[in-house]
C-alpha cells in the first residue's frame, strides 16, 4: 500500500487492525504458555489464588487451546461485522435492519467487486469469511450440526490458499469444521485472510478522498467534532486549512483535497449536528 493509500486508510480499518493484532499476540502467547503446561515446564505460582490441579496436563492444555481458538473465532467475526457496520454508515451498502451476517458479507463483496478496478480481491476471501460465520454459529449454538461440502473451494482456490497461507490444505480445515475440531493453523489462516480481505475492502471503498460533508462528519466522534469546530473557527484561512488537514490525517489518516470541500459549510454542518 503506497503512502497515498495509507492516508486514505479509514479509522475503522485502523481499529480493526489494532484489535486483531492484539488477538494474534494473545493467541500466540497463550499457546506458548499452554505448551509449557503440557510439557510440565510451567507450574501454578503459589501467589495465584485459584484452584488448578488437572490430573492430565496434556489434556488440560489441549482443552484450553480448543477454548481460546473458539473464543478467538467469535471475537474475530465480531470485529469484522463491526468494521462492516461502520463502513455501511457511510456507503449504505446494506440495510441496517438485516440481521444475517452472511448476507452482509455477500452484499459487501458485491459492492466492492464492482469497484475493484485492479482485480485485487481474491475469490476465496468471501468464502472464508462466510466459513468464519458458520464456525462462530456452530460454537455459539451447541446443537448446530451444520456440515460443509468438501468441494466448497475449487482446486484452483485450494492451490492458491495453499501457496499463500503456509501450505495449508483448506479441505482439511473443512474436515475439522465438520468434525467439530480446530487447529492453530486453521485459526491463523482465517485471521490472515480476514486481515487481507478487510484491508483490501477498505482500500477499494476509501480509494477516493472524502468530498461529501455529511459522510465526513457522520463517523467523527462528538469530542473530536467539538475540537474540529474550534479549528474551523480560526480566523486565518491558511491556518484553518493546515490545521484541518493535520487533524484529519492525525486522527483518521484521511486525506482531503482542499478543492473538494468547503470548510465554512463544514463548520455550519458541525454546528448543526452538535446543536441537536
């Protein structure tokens, strides 16, 4: 991603990447710790006032890995849908009343495919995100015995996923799904593809600088709107423009072309919104 695209990175993507990055570090840290438990290299400190005395340390470690992988899948889906919801406030891609997560993902991909002039979207990304939703539903709804066809991905897609994601066999991942199992490789692949797809979706949707005032102020927090109003009340036009550009790039990494926006109208719009 070049510097211009970095400037256009939405604040929603920044939050998504920060949170999913923390999740990856936490998964890796917990996994390392559980390996130590399994190999009897880690013991409960006496200062820790909890009951912990498993008879089978290896099984206890495996059960804990199973728990953290499932918890991570649920949280990752939440992050993705939260990102889509934020984007939808501006782009109006799907109806907010829609409760079906898979429909939202499909609508997002239909929207970005039409705008994807550089063919950056991978066909299998949408399928992986829908697989994530199915997996989350299976975790949350214990009686869900949903199965997925092993031929969900074409041979070409299987080869590409294997090439780009640490030699993983995606058909084995589906077998794990059908058998209510999950591995570290499954979860890291889903996370990696989630990051790639959301990054690219964000790049496509926010490839153009913001020009619509209403869209611009819809996602700025109230406290920042108050600060922006003070900036726009600066007497000097040059200072106003400079401070405004610095504010948007520092807080939201958004580049706005000076000739695309009327700062006086923006000031009036913010005043009206804050007055409500």
